[in-house]
C-alpha cells in the first residue's frame, strides 16, 4: 500500500476566519445538496486533528460550534430522519454565512507547501 501524497497549507493568521468559514460553507452546502454524504462531517470537519488546532489559533466560537456539530449530522439523520438533518444543515449554513459577513472584504491569503 502506498502512502498518498499530502500537502500542507500556510496562511496568514488574519486569513484564518475567512478561509475556514469558506471551507465550512462549501462542505456544508455539498452535504445539503446531497453531493457529499452526511457522515462527511465526521471524517472532515469534526475530526479533532482538524478542529483542535483551529481552536488554539483563535477561530471564532460560532465557527468552532459548527465544526463540533458537523459530526453529528449523520446521527441526527439516523435518529430523526433526513429532513431533520437538512433543517439543521440549513441552520448551520445560515450561521456560517452570518460569520462570513464580518470577513466580506477580506480575501484569504494561503499557499500550498510541497
């Protein structure tokens, strides 16, 4: 088994909120549209190795809450049905959009390290 190639990103601290918010919004929108399964939140956004460094870096609480709830969406769908998960996704998406309003004039600056 070969190891997949990995990439590291480097960004200005001032870009963290806009970059993460944009990533969250795109992921949640893909889940809402059915393009990604609901358990994508468990395997992408909800992983401690993704969330914990962002928390230490000072990501706003609203975005941290979305990260924490994204891994519960598949369980919500199993317990209460897909409409309940979709309703929660709509709420999470709205929250991320509100948070991104504060970064509307701020472009994120990042680069990929080989």
